[in-house]
């Protein structure tokens, strides 16, 4: 397998300070996940009787 030359592609290493300052998007995905949990909870609460019947029939 050939070695990939990243410098030829214009990619360079990040220094330590740059790595600490770079946000990998964790906050964004946490907000998206929380929004999905709230939406799922609201859907279950609004349709509780059908959810309870479906859950009971599954188990």
C-alpha cells in the first residue's frame, strides 16, 4: 500500500494550541440529540394511550 503524502494535498499538522481551540461539533450534536429526545418525549406524551397499548402488545 502506498504511503499517503498529506503535504502534497495541502494538509498540515495542527499544533497543540490549535487542537485545544478547535471545536469538533460536540455542542451541535448535543443540541440535536437533546432536541430529538424532547420531540420523542412530546410525541409519547401526546399519544400516551396508543404508546402504552403498543408497548404492552410487544412484550
